[in-house]
C-alpha cells in the first residue's frame, strides 16, 4: 500500500516539495541551534518555555481527540464514522510524533532524553508523559494501519483491534491529563496551579482535533473528490460545537473565580493576559481574539443553516483551530511566566531561527500526514471502484 503515496497530480508533488523544503529549512536552523545553543531563541531566564512547548501542548491535545471518533464508532455503533476512524488514528499518531519532536528540539542537549529510559524516575511527570505518549503513538499506528488493511482487503478488522482500542482509551485521556499535570504541578506558577487545567486541556483537545478532521475532510472533498458522508460530518460538527461550549464555559469559570476571589498572584497573571500589566499588552489582542473567535464559532456551528457545504464553514474551523492554538499555546505558556518573581514583565518574542525550526517540525508532521492520508484515499478509491 505504501507505493500509493507516490502517485499523484502536479499539485500533490508541489505540496510535497514545499513540505520537504520546510523540513530542510527547519533542520538547517536546528543544526545552528545545536551548535550555538538555546541562546539563539527568544527564551531566557524568565521565560524558559516558548514556541516549542506551546506547540507540544497543542499537538498533544490534537492527538487525544481521536478518542471522540473511536468511542462513538466502537461503543455506540456510529457506522458513519467508518471511514473517519482511519484518518483520526493517523492524525493522532502524527500529532504525537510532532509533539515529541517539539520536546526534542526544546532540549539544549537532546542526547539527555536517553536518561529518561536509562535512569527512570517514577516520581517524574515527564517520565510518565513519555510513557503514555510513546504507547499512544504505537497503538494508533497499529490501529490505523490494521483498519486500513481491512478496508483494502474488504474484510473486517481482526478481533484484537477492538481490544487494542479499549486499551487506547485510558491513554487518550492520560496523554493530555499528564501534560496538564506538568503545568499545574508547578505551584510556583499560579497561572497554571489550577485543578481546572486538566479538564480545560481535554475540552480544548476535543474541540481542536475534530475541527482539524473536519478541515481535512473538506479539503479532501475539494481536492480529491473524497467524501466521508454527510451524516459523519454533521455528527462531527456537533461534537466540535459541544466540546467548544465546555471549553468556553471553563474559561469563563476561571475568569470569574480569579477576579471575584481577588487572589493577588492569580489576578496579576490573568490581568497580564487579558488587560496587560505595567504597560505591556503583548498578549491582550491574542487573548481576547481567541475568546471572541471561540464564542463566535460556537454560535455559527450551532446555526442550523450552516452545512458542510456553506462558504463560511471552512474559514470558521480554521479560525477556531488558531484560537485554540493561541489559548493552549503562547497565551498559556507566556502567561504563566509573567509577571516574573520580581513583579516585572519579560517579553518573549520568538527569533527567526526558532520560527524556522517550528516551521520544520510542522512541515515534517504535514509531510507524514499527507503520505498517510494519500494512501488512505487511494485504498478507499480502489475499493469503491470494485463496488
């Protein structure tokens, strides 16, 4: 089946060439970082996490979202998701791979990652994060390829795949929960020290992942004539809307609790994020923009006349994914470091090299996903011709 990934139109090859260039550019920038150190990034003493960890957090959430497709299909018999499960599993696997890649490039000395396995510490949340991410990656690769093979041979998937699915459920929840615990376990950072952080992570994950799947399905319909079915898309759209409502609710609860309770340290962080602090308003437009886009998207996604074919459908989903990325990315990370312990603001601006490495990792993820999706589309197309 792998050979099917290397057959396509000129646009397809142009897209692959563009992604390959992005990977190459990012790799060159990474070699520079490896040589000169993390000092070439915008990170420093006060803001020690930046664009890399922001993307790591976002992609862990996207990976967890496969749960929202697999559970209805296996537990509730939603057969309309039959074609979507392969795409969801591959999206989850690639998202985990990209998340791990961002952790790797964030390390000043990447060889030290081996210490996690050579000297495991069961008290370390990072150790457990690596375990659940690696396990979830392997599970989704096996499930995705097994289901795709079943489609190509027109037989039911092996019975053991259902057992593997049940095993994947706790891992789907754990990968984002453990990631949230890494944040909220740092009690010295009041912005993250919240019991609501893990539920917020899951709500945003179950919003962004299905939204990306909807975007992917829409693009495949336009570019490849590959249609997963109107019923599947409508159910998925409702899933995004319901998860988004919980995501918005959790944000509003956090705002009420912090500002009504007037806990000084919590208030200072949220004030910096939403209103600015000591004349620094760098995150204010992103924070309000993310919240307003989320609310606006929820209203439109629950609008009965907004079908998958509506012109607004794709732009709304793209804006929503960007809003979630901002909320789970730079706002979360930079907002947790500011104000600093000295009650000052340390502005974080990604450098050219940092952005280049990020583009490289994103391109790597898109490249792998494109090849897997191409194989899936071609296999499904051959089966449809036989029918």
